[in-house]
C-alpha cells in the first residue's frame, strides 16, 4: 500500500526554479494549486504580469489530494441552503459551480491536457429508509434550480441495497494533479513565472505590496492568497473550521461503478468514484471520516473505519493507496472569494469545504475579473466582506469556543512523556523540557526529531498526527512535518528545531494576543446576538424569526 495520493502516478513531474533575488510583477499569487494556477492563467491571458510562488510543488498540496470530482451540488446540501438562504441563492450557487466545470473542460481541450476529464452522472443515495425524505427534498431543490436531476436507484452499479437515490447528469471527474500541472506547463512563460520550493515568509502591505520569501521578494500591485486558507493572522480565520478527511484507493474483484456516488446518512458521509490509470488499472476511491484538525489522538482509526465501510459493501481485492486532505468549513456555508477588505488589493479564496476543485476554479474566475475590473455576477455573493451575521453566528461561536478551549486545555504545558527515552519508534509526543514545550518524534531508524510544539501562527500547541507523521495545530489547522517545515495552513514560519532558538520563548506574549483576538471575536458575536434578540430575531421555536 502506498501512503500518497493516487493521482501522483499519472501526473507529470514539474521542475520550476526556486526564487532567488527580487522581482516585480502586476500580481503575486501565493500558492500553486487549482486556485492559484487558474487565477494565473486568466490574468496572464489578459496581459497581466504574474508570478506564482509555491512552497512545495505545483498541484501537489491540497489540490493533488482531493478525489477529482466536479459537481454543481455542495456538501452543505442544496435543500439545507435553500432553507438558510433562498432558492435564488441556491440557483446562483449551482450555476456558478457549473460554469467552473465548463471552464475546466474548455481548458483541458484548449491545452490538450491529459487528465482523464470526462462527464459522468453524480448520485446522492441512502441505505436507510428514514433518510429517504432528505433525498427527495434534495431532488426537488435540484430540479427547482435548473439542474438535470432525476429520481434514480443505481442498483446495477452498486453491489449493496439502497432505499432512495437521485441522479444529476453532466457532472465530471478528472485527475486534479495532472490537470493543474498541465495547465501550469501551458501558461508558464514571459507573462507567468512560476517558482517552486519557494516559501513565503510574510507579506509587507503598502501602495505596492512586497511578498517576502526565504530567497527573495516580489513587489506587486495585487497579492492573491491561493493557499486554501490565507497566510498570516486574519479575522477571516475566526469564520473557518479546519477539518481533515481520509481517502482510500482500492482494487476490486468485481465490477466498478460508473459515476460519482455520495452515501448520505445522518451520522456519516462518504463519497466514491472509479478511476482508471494510464496503465489501465482500475481503482475505487472512497473519501470520508472527517474530524477537526489536531483533535483526534489516533488518526489510524479513521483509515480503519473507511476500510471497514468499503469492505462491507464491495468485494475488495486490496487497499492500494491511502492519503488525507484538508478543508475549511465557512461559518455561513458559502466560501469567501474576493478582496479581503473593500479598500485593499489583497485577495483570497477560502472556505471551500470539501468542494475545493470547483470552488477553486470559480475563485480564479472571480478574482481575475475583480483585478481586471470586469463585472462578475457571483462576486458579491461570495465576497469576504459580505455580512450574513444571522447565518454565520452559530458556527462562528462554535469554532471560536473550540479555539479558546484548545488554548486553555494545553496551558501551561502539555507533556505526554517524562523523558525522550520514553518515545517509541514511530511515535510523536509532546514533552516539556527546561520550561519549554517540544514535539518529539522518533523515526523507524531510532533518530529523534525535536521541534518547538508552539504553532508559529497563534501559539497553540501542536498535536501529533500518527497516521500522517505530522504536527497539527488544533486551533486554525496549520500542519508541520516532523522536521518542523510548514506543510499547510495559515502559518508562515516553520517550527523551530531544538538546536535552534525555540519559538516557545515568546509563547505567552503570543498567547495573550491570540486570546484577546479570539475573545474579542466571541464578544462581538455575543453583543450582536443580543442586539438581534432585542429586535425580535430569536423568538420561540414554534414560530417567528429564528436565529
């Protein structure tokens, strides 16, 4: 079994240079995933000089660890959003996502990108009769907003009984890593410079922004944070919940189903699809078992539950690949795409939940239009400066109470072992030494890797991710390798190594600012809620306006 993304085997290698020196451009884009590369293509095609800065390799972070499914519906479910918003909002949501899928198909054809793009039906089904009414409600909303949705039971495709299903035609699948790498290769040139292994360390904002990296700088009029969640400390982080989700690619002894399948249950959600590699090898992909980043002691359990789920329903020959991916849930169920503030030239695309390939492409469309001064019909709906406090308050409070709880839980220190010698092979533990907190991992050869356990974003203590061998922050989702290097999330800087000056020396200064940052956010929510109650927006459950 390979512990990496299935997509890597069919994606071409990239070898873009590392930034060394100082450059200027019209637009600097931080992140070389589907959001960043799509934005770069659209801007460069319009004549803008663009520089893309990728900390690792193009397409090999979040984009390359998704399931490669493209669809107009969303994980928050259309009938739920219709109740929260209205039918016209849901219609705009599905129309915008459909336009993003069309763009991917168009670019695949235009640049002849070998990424296995194909149109397939999308199914939502349930195995449990009590959930039939929900499937019917989703079908009715999908039809009402103009999607090609039908009542269906894919009994010939799935080898286990279901009680209800809907089908939406003309959705799609592809290899996301191959697509992004192929698109990057097609646009790289004088108007679009791409740099890999170039970690951004901070953004100096001004009339012309300066993006600092370890090897040089980029001066630009506009900066786009295409990093799945923006880098640095933003109020926007209080509106996002970071989640980790797990995936398997298995081989079967039986037929493979054709299409994208979502298994709906009030207690869980799984998605499934088939992929045939360049070598003609078929795989069934299964995604599910999400939890908040850094909140699960034994991540191996998530893979075990996923394997149990698929083995109970399919004749599994072997588990061939396994990996995990990260997503960020927005407080009001819609992503944040556009200008960070009304008077800034800093742009962001985040809060895609588990629908990032389609929303990432849409973000490229919206952000490029805003920079080019073009009208976009969806820009206002997704704007980070929109105000939907009634729709966001519940999740906003929940996520920030959780962040506060993580700070309190790990104070003053979090020591899981008394001595470094107590750490077994393959284990990572938090340990307090000399008044500082460290994360220590002993690899299979017996070598210890010791880093500061204080997240460089807002000073939460990181927790060890056993399944992926990483240090994960439970507050805002930053993740670090066992060597301390940033893997993803809002943190700019690596965790300092034991032989270096520990970042934990300033932990309490950071915690104080972080504590008041989060506390002020919660206080704002409390006083807003109180004001809304006084205006009659929270009445009895039997009727009236509810919030």
